[in-house]
């Protein structure tokens, strides 16, 4: 996996790209479904159940993207003798864990 982190872009493998987009497509579908439930005045508990499922799906996307970032950009930076991406990762994890 090549990482152009200094330019703030990332070249992803076709497999990684497809996996991330598939996850996002499913999440978009879940959000549209929740909107439809609200528009149809669905029962609150039913909507909240779907919101929990969408939230879990978004967390899954975050975990996959974070793992890919650590395995590529962060690891590459460490191998190059720098710890800039490690510091960035620490700050990122603090944001994600709010």
C-alpha cells in the first residue's frame, strides 16, 4: 500500500477501496431507511434500533479505515525513522474516543 501522507492523500488498493465503498453504501442505505421510518411516523423504539445498527456499521467502517491507516501510513512513517504519524495517530484516537 502506497501512502502519500505528506500530500494528505492515500492511494488505496482496489480491494481496500471496494471494501470501504461497500460499507459506505450499506450505511447510506441504512440512513435512508431511518429517514423513511421517520417520514412514515414509525414507532420510536423501532427507529432507535435501526439507528443503533447504523451506528455499529459506521463504527465498523471506522475500525477498518483506522486499521488500514496504521498498517500503511503509520507503519511506513515509523520504518522511515519518523514518528510524526504516531503523534497524529495519538491525536486522532483521542478524537475518536470522545
